[in-house]
C-alpha cells in the first residue's frame, strides 16, 4: 500500500444544508467507477453514511477496470484526471496508464472507506419509485428499499459491436477492445482493428510491432494532435510529495491550461479552428509519407466536433509497411475475415472491434420506473434530457452522474463528476431536513433544455459532426457545451424552488 501524501487529505466537509435528521434518506448508488466513487466519497465526508454501492463487476473502476487493451491510457493528463481532493504524486507519466488509473481508484475506495460499502457482482436490473422511495432490484432477484437513488453507470460502459451480417461466421478470434481477451496472442498473427477512435489510436501503436500484418478499418478519420507526454520519475515524485502545495499547483496549472481550450468549441472561433486544422494537417504531412494515405486519414469535418485525439505514434504506425488502412465500413463477415463496403475481403486471424459504446442508450439495461409508473426510456425516446444533467421530472429523489449533456470535451470529466456529486449531496441533505420527495419541476427542466439547445447551436457540435455525441436524429445529448467553471457555477447551489416537494 503506498504511503499517503498531503494531497490526499480530504478538504473539510462543506457546510450542511440543515443538519442530518432521522429522515436522512438511505441512498443506493449504482456503479463504482469514477462517478459512483465521487458520489460515495461526497456523501461520506458530509456525514451521510447510510448508503450502499452496487457494482456489477468484481472491483471498482468502471471503464478503467474494463478497458484493459494494450496501450490503454488516459488521454487527459492524470494530475487533472483524478479527484481534486486526492491528488496522486506517483503517476509514471503525465498521462497515466490504465493499470495505474485502476489502482488509483482502488486506493481511493479504500482510503475514503468506500470499499466495505460496495457490493461487487451485484447488477441492478430495475429501480422503481413508490411511496417516496426507490425499490432497487438486483439480477439475483433480491429487492432493496432506499430513500434516494444515484445512477453512476457511465455512458461508455456497454460495448457496441455493429450488427454486421454473419458476424459469428468468422473462424478466428474476435472481441471488443473493452472486453480484451488476454488468452489470445497476437504475435505473428494477421489482425484487423475496426475503428479509428480513442481506443483504436491507443491500441494500434501498442500492437503494431507484435503482429505479422495489421489491417486498420478506419471508415472515418479523426483529428489527431501531438501528445505532450513525458515520464515522471523519482525526483519529481519526491518533490511532489515533499513540497507543500506543489501537487496542487501542478493540478491547478493543468486544469487552467485545459480550461483555456473552451473557446475552441464555439462557432465564432472558426478562423482559429482553420489555423489549428492547418497545423494538424502539417502533422499528417510530417508523419505520413504516402500521399494517398495522408488523404485517407485527413478528416473532412471541423476540428473540435468530436474528441481531439492526442497521439505521437498513430500516424507512424499507420505508415508501416505491414499495415493497411481501409477507409470503409465493415459490410459483413466471412470465415476468412471482414468484407468491407467496397468488396475487399480482409483476411485475418483476429478481429478487434474498437467500435465504441452504446452511449445513446444511457441507463438502458436498467428498467427505471418513476412516479405514476412512467418509464425513463419512454420519456427519453427522442434522446435523454435532465436538468443540469442530474435530475429528471417524473423521477423524484433520483440523481444522475455523467448524465445527458455532461460529457467533458475541453477539460476533465472528474471535475464535472465532483460537481454533480456535490449537487446530489446538497439535495439529499435538503431531503433530510424535511423528508418526502424532491422532483425537478417540468418547466425548470424544459427551460434548461431550451437554453442547452440554444447554446449547442452556437457550438461546433451541431455543425454536422460524425461520432457518438448525438442521437440518430441529430440531437446532441452527450457533451457539455460550455466551460467547466460555468457548470460549477450552475450546480454550486441546490435551489429548492426548482423542485416540487411531494407529500
Ligand atoms: P468511438 O470513438 O465511438 O469510435 C468507434 C469507431 O468505430 C469509429 O471509428 C467508428 O467509425 C467505427 N465504426 C463503428 N461501426 C463501424 C463499422 N460497421 N465499420 C467500420 N467502422 C465502424 O469508440 P472508442 O474509440 O472506443 O471511444 C469511445 C469513447 O471512449 C471516446 O470518445 C472517449 O470518450 C472514450 N475513451 C477515452 C479514452 C481516454 O483515454 N480517456 C480512451 C478510449 C476511449 P465512425 O466514426 O465512422 O462511426
């Protein structure tokens, strides 16, 4: 167990909204990833201890437990991709690797006393609101009652593999990047990687030296920027541990640097975007020799539309002689390998699907029934909506973390999760003072949604982007269209006037 350091001392609890009373609701938290842990720690350090965390996996970490493919690492610097009250001083590099992040989250769960409150292997299949409380049903059939529900299942927890015809006819091994099979060796094999998103650009350089032949099926290219990464060895670790305030300074400097990128999402900065795109094109020219390949990897949409991927070794990997890039979709599968939309048969021994997650089916596997029998998935049939991304009209005493329109594009999701956890905790404290239920007013949620839609129209996200930030009908549901400071300001106070108190 690593030694604690100064930056791990949790700040004093925020003042309560009223004191804890006998009516303090018991709380169910679904998920033990960054979001679930943020919620549990926030409750615990504010004197709310009557909660239980349900986690379907066998350890904490969420996506950082599941995504164990070679090369998996964070694409946000670790000093800000961690809890602001639990700054780590021993990251091996500016961008921590998946095993390090997973270990960090396990340490957080232990240090803040959350681990004993987590039920592992406990998959929630339904949650039903009645009589001012939630009945939470597990896959085992067990049903538990709670006063409040916090859903922290993430948007990127369920792998999506496209439903190509005859997918199971493939004679070799195939799996999703988030379900990596360590028993399958890639050494000397013909490997096809489907996708060119954040997962593929980490995986491909990590396996390129090992395989005999690599096919990258990249139907849409993404903008890729330089990754300013560096190893952070012993001397820096010692300084960060010993110099009071240094870890905090490092965190704040990284945070401000990332926050300064916010203007990039607004349409009015199109000229800046054009200059940035020219710079990214120059990177393509520098790192790829073949003009035909350069054309294939150059996106035709505005930079900022979806995640700008940091990598120094993606283009050089694609430029290797045993690597082929296919700018087409997979149309169907044969025993030999994928057949592409242009008719090419990609012969392979292993196919890895880096094809993303079912983000648009947020919370889908859990049947959530709110007041008067309304189903969350029916309410959300045109796309998910929630006030501040946290509360939903018709679903009292329920709080979402990483809910609709709270994805972090310009800075770090951990900051937004902390703010959502704080807001949910303030609401639960309010409930504790008066009991009953709290339900966001429909008109408050609608006004907020109208503001969001207006704001989104001013951003690059509505300029015809590819990717997964929008529903099939084009409604942008995944990303927060503003600065992180603005989100912090909007969620800083819990205003009971926004809510209908129930009986
Ligand atoms: P993704 O960004 O959704 O990319 C999926 C890829 O699969 C796209 O290139 C997509 O092409 C392609 N695809 C889908 N169906 C296909 C088909 N039938 N034929 C050919 N290609 C197909 O998924 P991801 O790379 O797993 O990343 C998902 C999210 O996870 C990221 O946006 C990020 O938020 C998160 N992530 C974060 C990190 C991190 O370091 N923090 C690392 C990995 C992932 P189209 O673009 O044409 O649809």
